[in-house]
C-alpha cells in the first residue's frame, strides 16, 4: 500500500515545510490537485507549482489534472517534472490519445473516474495505463465525505486487472481516513490519497502512521 498525501490541504505559505513533514513521515507519493475552475468549481495550481515543488522533494509527483481539455497541458506538466499524470475520463473525448500523449511525454499515464462514471466506460484504456484513480468524492474540494458505494469500483478494477493480466495500480481519492481506508483496502486499493486527514491535524506524520497501521 502506498500513501499519497494531497497538498491541497497543506499550508500554501509554508509548502516546502509541509512537504518535508510528510516525506519524513513516510509518504510514498505527493498528490498535486490541479483545478482549472472549469472542469471543477475551484482553482488551484498550474505547471509553475509543479516546477517549484520538483527541486524540494524526491517524492514522485502524482499530478491529478481536474481540467478541461487535459491534453493541452500535458507538455507543460511533463516539462515541470510531474511523474504521473492523471487524466479524467470525463474531461476529454480523446481519452486514449491523451493517455498515449502522457506516455510519449515521458510520464506515467493514469485515468481517473468521477463517482458517476463506470469502470466499464474505461475498459478500453486499461491496457495502456499505469494507474487508475477512483474518485471517492465529487472532485473539487478537500474535506468532503467518502462515498462508500465507490468501493465496488475498486473491487471491479482489481478483478479486471487479474482477468486481463494487467498491472495498473488502483488509487482512491476523497474522504480517506482511518475509518474509510479499511473499506477501500479490503476492496483492493493500492494507493490512498489523503488531504485533510493528514494536513488538518497538528502532526501530519502521525496521521500517515495511523493510516499505515490500519493497512496492516
Ligand atoms: C478533491 C481532490 C483530493 C483532495 C482530497 O477533488 O482530488 O485529492 O485533496 O481531500 P480529502 O482527503 O480531504 O478528501
Ligand atoms: Zn486529487
């Protein structure tokens, strides 16, 4: 199991410190929530933020692109130092092509599905992705409540992976806490994104340790 703290809930005025704290606390990835105010109703970071973070950490950067027309931004995020680029299935009619572009740009391609999007709708791209992200809240904001019904998609993706002989990692994002993590881990999740659970607490490293403990 990998832990991917989301800097969406970090203190933006002390971002390097907040990254260091989770890196020292055993984070496996750093999740960066990119929002364009169009695909979702919030605005956050662009490629400049990824470029600024890149030299301050060795953690792989897991870039969640909540943007319309994601293909347009692939070169800039790849150039900025993103490791994984996560593309929403709902954001483009050219999902397969966008994922191919991510690979060609030298990054790991990941596909993301909103709560209203089915696993069946992304079956055709599963062979070309390294990661599948199941949203367990509606994207746009941290601190929302986990939607339990999404665990079934995780189980479905785990079964499909075995059936099709694939090796993508299954990631979940939204409302992950020590209470909800067991549900998705039981269903087969490999990567847990956690924002407010980690950063809204006084000791983010202790929060990561708690998540680690429920995983065992
Ligand atoms: C929501 C973002 C998440 C967010 C999760 O749109 O994709 O990554 O940071 O925050 P929590 O863990 O607070 O639900
Ligand atoms: Zn995210």
